[in-house]
C-alpha cells in the first residue's frame, strides 16, 4: 500500500495528477541506461498506473520542472521540492575520480561551466572541446567528466533528454527559484527528512531498509530512528521472522486486500533492498545483467511479477522493436503457486505491456517452468532466431 499498489489504476487517461500520486508514494524514480525493454524510469509508473504515454512523464519532469535529476537512491528523478535537501550532498560531493580530474583540470572545468552558462542547454557533444572518448570511465571524454563533476556538485543539471542524451544547463535556470534559493538544510535535518520520507514510502522497515532508500550511513540513521520512535514520530514494532527491530510510519495502513497485477522493473523501489524483498516476499532476487550468460539462473533482464500481495513469478523480457514483438525469453514461477492462475494474470499484463510499448505480439520461449502455461494463454510460438 505504501508503494502505491493499493491504489486503483485510472479508469481513464493518465494525467499529471496520477504522476504526482505515484511520486508521493515512491519518492523518486531510478534512472538506468539499460534499454533492452524500456528505460527503467518509465516502468514503475506503468506498474502502478497501467499503460500511459511516456511523453507525459518527460513533460512532467522537464518542461513543467516538477522533477530534477540527482543521486537519490541512485541516479534518479526526484520531486523538485526536495532540491534543498540535496544541497548538503552536492556541497560535499567528491567522487575520487571526478574530483582528481577537476583538481588537475580546474581551468578546463571552469571553461565548460561558462560554456554551459552561455550556450545551455547543451549536450556534451556540442562543447567546443568535448575531448576524445577513452577506454576508462565508460568511455567518457574530458567534456563528459567535467560536466558530470559539475552535475555532482549541483552547479549544472539536466534540462531535458533526447534519446536519453542529457542536455545540461546551469542549475539556477532549471530549478524553480523557490526551491533553488531555499536555504540548504543541515546534515542532521537532511538525515531526519530523508528517513521520514523513506518510512512513508516503505510503510515499514528496519533501520538498514530505511537508510538504504536515500543511501544514508547506517549508524547515525539508526540513532535518529530511535529518537523518532521515542518521540512518537514513528512506531517501533516487531515483525515475525525479522531479526532486527522495525519502524512503522503513522500513515501506513493495511488494506483488507491488495488487487495488484504488476511487472516490476529491476530498479523498482519496491525491490531496491534485496534483503527486505526476501524477508517480505520470500523472493530472492538478483539482477544478472553483469553475470556471464552461462552463469545466469533466470536471464538477462528479469522482472518480478507481483500478483495481489505476493511476488509469484519472474520473466526475462526484451523488446524486439524491429519485429514489433515482446520476447519472453524465460518464465519461472515461484514455488507453490497456482501456475495456471499466475499464467492467466501474467498473460494479461504482458499483453498490456506489449500494447503500451507499441509491440504487436508476445512471443514465449520454451524456457522456465511457467513457459508452457503462459504459452497456452498467449498462443505465440518462439522462433529460434528470436531467443538469442
């Protein structure tokens, strides 16, 4: 419920009001460059609202200036009203590689900042001297290193994206003045606010769960949470099967039932903290993108499938945009589930996803113990050349 799965999906067109509701629930949307299915930040909205026009999120974030990019849980789209909370993180940002580069090339970094101020919004390729791409730092050239250092320090930010390419501008032109000029919070204030936001988004969690949401250090976070519990801002509770004490947000509610059907991004905030995911759902989940293919257990880009209040299956998905097919390269059920019931619900959600992505059909590979039941529901046969 805290993550938005107790809310009914819209019966009509998805609007900015629906996006606001999702962002209030989850706090931020994680970004990731992997595009084997769809960009990661679009998926959590689909999981909660169903099919929607992805330009609506782009417009909400960048034209309407409702979200900004920075390091929250990871690289994320974050409500712009939280910008002052990140000032402290920006002021202290010191990634060792970028900082070393900035120290050694201070004049160049200043030149890049002035160029953005004069010509922004601007992609790295339009800098006067972007530098050559190299083998280190994901192939970043000097221009990208300079811009990312300035981004970490909060001096520039993302004004918009085209095909996931960042267009940088100085932060004071992108962040609305009311938030940009707000006084920065102290380290203690930031920690307190982030922990309360995390508790609202998770509903319930251990100190480690809550600290992880905004990547806070665990020791001071644990102390702050105990202070909250002593003051009544959070409730200290025990959860059967959990070794550590947990904290309950006062807005958390237990609905009579959850009627949810959702394919979850590997970067969905419901499953960010893998240990919490296992404790809650008895579901051990690891992303295998960086695992060599022969060692993968479930597949390359595997999405958990949430049905009502349980994670009941996982599917390895790929968008074959050229042939307009959604490829289900593997489908595995969790132990003890009714495979026919799961396949029935999952087939509907896969059909909705295919339509949302502009794909004409769903193709099931004969891999995994759910594949046969799923194939019987969808009726598509995989071609060998589609399964590589």
